[in-house]
DNA sequence: ATACTTTTTGCAACCGGTTGCGGTATACGA
DNA sequence: TCGTATACCGCAACCGGTTGCAAAAAGTAT
C-alpha cells in the first residue's frame, strides 16, 4: 500500500499532526523537526493524498472543464491553456465532453461537483434556469455565453464582425451574406446583431446551420442565390465547407466570392486559399476563465464579465470584387 | 453545506450504515426501507461523495489521461473517445498536458496517482526506466509506444507504410523520400523499418524533424535534392508543411511530387489538394485503452498488447509520376 | 528563582463515507 | 413450544488527512 502520513510520523518519531503541519503550516513547527520530517517523507516517497485532505479542508484542488465537443478544433487550445493555467495554480482538471447533450451536461456537473472546487462551462447548452439552479452546488464560470449575474468570459465577435464588414466594404463589396450558426448560439446572435447594425452593406442572413463543414456545404446554394459577393461564415469549419462547395461549382475564392470565417482554427490556416478569419482568443479565454474561477472560489465574489478582444486576420480568401 | 449521508440517515430515521448500504449493497437492506431511503435521498438532493468513498474502498473511479500536447490535432479524437468510454463505465477523467516535457510528465503522474485508479500514457516522453518505476505506484496503459511488459495499445503504422509504398509503386514511383519525425519517436522508427524492408522502391530517409508544419516546411529542400517523386511524411502536419513549401517553389502536388501523410487529422481532410494519408484509429485506441486500463485495475492482470489496424486513405495528393 | 510569554508538540475529534461484527426480530423446522 | 437459521439493521472502527485546544518546553522579564 502507499505510504501515508502515519508511516512518516512513526519513522520520524513525531505525531501525525506534526507531520501534517510540516507540510501545510510550516510556521507552526520547529524548523529543525520540519526539515527532518520532510527529509524522511522524501525518502519514504510520501505524497499527501489530496482527496483525503479535501475531506477536511473543503478544497479539492480540482476543477472541472465541460465542453460540448473536444474534437471540435475550437476547443483544444482553450483546454490546453486552461489546463496549463490550472497547473500553475496547483490544480488538476477534469475534462468532460457532453456531445452537445444538455442531459449529459447536467449529469456530468452533478457527479463532478463533489470532486471539484468549481467548474468551467464552455458554450453550455443548458438552459439559464438550470445553470442558475446548479450554481447553488458549485461555483461556475461560463465561457462564450451570457448568463445573468454569473462570472463570464466572452469574446467580442461583434467587433470582429465590424472589422470584417469594413474590410469587405473597403474591397468594394456591397452585398454580403451571413451564414449563421445553430439557433441557440450566443455567438451567432452577436454576429447578426453586429452585422445588422452596420450601414456599409446589404446583408442577407442565411441559416440556422450546423456549425460544421457540412453546414457550410449545405449553405452554398443559398449563398449563390443571395447574390452576395462576400460571405461571413459562423465559423471556420463552415467557411471551409462553403469554400469546398463553391470550388465544386467552379466559383473562385476570392475571385468571384470572398469568404471570411470565425475562430482561427488550425485547418483554416492550412486551407487553400488560406482563410481570412476573425480570430478568437481561445487560449486567453481558457487562462482567464480559470483565474476567474479560482478567484471566485476563494473569495465568494460574484465575479464580473470579462470581454476579450477579437481581431481580423486577413489571408487569402478575401479580395476585391469585380462585379 | 452539501447534504451528506448523515442528513439522509437522520431524515429517514435509520443509521448511516443503512443509507450507505441502500446505495452500494442493495441486497443487504430491506426493499421497503431501501426505497424509502432512496426517495428521501432523492428529494434532499443527496449525492454520494466519491472522494470520501474512495478513502475506504480504494477506488476513486477516476482515471488520468496524459498527453504531450492537447492542441496537436492527433489527440483530441483520442481524448474524446477515452472520455466517452470512461463515462460509460462511470469514470471521470483528468486530462493533463505535458508540453512534451518529461519532467512535467513525471510530476503530473506523481500528483495524480492518489486521485486515480490508473493512468493512460499517450506517446510518453519518459524513459522506460522511469515508467517502470512509476508503475509501482499506479497501473498504466501506454498508447503509441512499446514498453516491455506493460499493457499497451499500438497502431500498426508498418502496415500503413507498406500499403502506401505499394500504392506509390503502382503509380510508377521508384524513388521515395521518408521525412522522419523526432528521433525518440516509436512511430518514426516503425515507419523507417517498414519502408526499409520493402523492395519496391529506393527510399531516402530525411530527418529527424519536429512533428509540425514547420518541420515539413524545413524539409522541402532536402526532399527536392533527394530526387524523389513521392514523399511519405511523418504525419499530416509535416505533410501539409511540405505541400506549402513545394507550392511556394512552384512544384505541383501531385503532378510533380506525390505526398502522403499519417494520422488522418481534420486539417488534412480539408487541405488543398486533399491529403492522401495513413489513417490512425485514434478514437478506437482511446476507447480500447480505457477498457484495458479498467480491466487491469480490477484484475491485476499484466495486460497484453493490442495492435490496431491502420489503413490508407487515398485522396488527391498522390498521382502517377511522369518522370 | 519565579511568573509569564511564546513556541512547539500531542491529543482527539472530525471530514463523508464503508464494512466487519454482533444484536434483534422474524421465519422456519421439528 | 423451543431452537436455530435468516434477514435486517446498528455500532464503531477505519480510510488519510486537518485543526482547535491544551500540555509541555523553551525563552524572557523581573
């Protein structure tokens, strides 16, 4: 069996409480005994059992990270950053995939709560009501969605959309199409609102669509029918699907139609033509979200809303219109 | 505070041990009391504390999943599948990113051991010796690397390479280049061995290279110098980098040079031309790895080696040679 | 040397569960 | 009717730590 605090106590001839304090309250134990105890612990290979510790302290030093779909290229950078930041703060992270299923999401949260100090909800599909209820049991921070009175980190797509529309207007585009995402998506609504608020060009709203390549592929005929010379897609995956569909019909990008995506995921950087896109600061979002979470964990603060800037990355899929 | 087993006991007028058994040893309690207790637990919102339970049972119902780089597109499907399978078995999963650093990897394992029943090591960078030592503390299963006497799941790249070489030979290619990966990589060695063992064509080994786009980009001059008409790259990322570099030099793929990658990651499916690649069954690997892990957890079996088939997916980056 | 602080350590209860053992109540066979 | 097997339940110790309280030791001032 693994070596426990009692083994260390016995080996060093002190009481377990002294060993415990040697680790977690150094100032309460004689420096000499402390170093002796630590040395003995070291060569016995003792490692405190975090779960046992959590039982009395109420701090598990774990957080939960719940995402809709790990395999969606949007999330891995966020997960990676969150995990790295957590490690910096000496936290471990559970990650769970809900497969876009609210049912699963709720159950996951339920079973996780006792083992974590807080959970990060990324693009949750749960209703606001459910989230507010669950909130009683464990601190949250929500990423990529607005939930009243809850600590949140948002990425300002609105700004990105404005930048994109200006960029397109500058290239002479007057008629745009916005290929929207799933109907429940906060991001999609933001994009529509931002696009609608700009006077630069006419914009047709096409959707809702699934947030995937297939969604983009399926939207091609509508895009063509709309007569738009430039398209803003819900995300890069949709944009790539769109470009495939256009290519199949012999329509040149950006020669005939310009395309802009959202997210700046790896595939977009590698596509042909390379995709112009609105970059979402996902890594920063992950990092900041865990900081907010840990802060709200040990200060019970209500926590505010952090809005992260987005930017436009111009690559090869946008160009002047010739129509 | 959260509702505990004692709250339930009190509310239902029985001893805590009865409540405990109502949950985890149903046959030891009167069906009538059991349903009553369960009902009361339900509407008190009681959820057993898994960490506390683990203290006595020795089963945490958690596993650890350690990967080199979450953001590398190779891993997310594996993580997703592993997590899904774990959930099926009522397990939660910690995922940790080592950033390719063996130091971090070891430390992560150390701090995780007490909280998990076992850990999945994906493409570990640790030395065999270290792995064998750590093994004393927690059950492992290793993915994508061979470690003597340890439960392992491997993907048979060798077969994929043979298929690829045959495919190329069939297209008339006689002179190939293999752009290898990092020097420590098991996969890279397997690929070299398989390629060397085939008589179909001459093959030049170019490397080692970092397993990224940049690695591919950097290998371009060597590839050209080698006079090869077809290239097999360490992975899809390298292949994509290669294709960029070739395009920059005005060399057509597959017209002038054919390119094959390994992994079948999403970006390869979306690249232009679409990448011919050796598909690695990462999702299956994740699923099977957790099953092997859980099995070795509750049977102490030494566990064998599972080898998964790979296959060749022919897309657009390979074609007949005209030289 | 004495009284009073301050530092260091031990004791024991507690966190939220599980489980071996023994006690009761009921059922069953003789 | 009695003895005994069986089903159900409670008691209490335990898992591996932490922590309030008090005792012991060491230091300080008088």
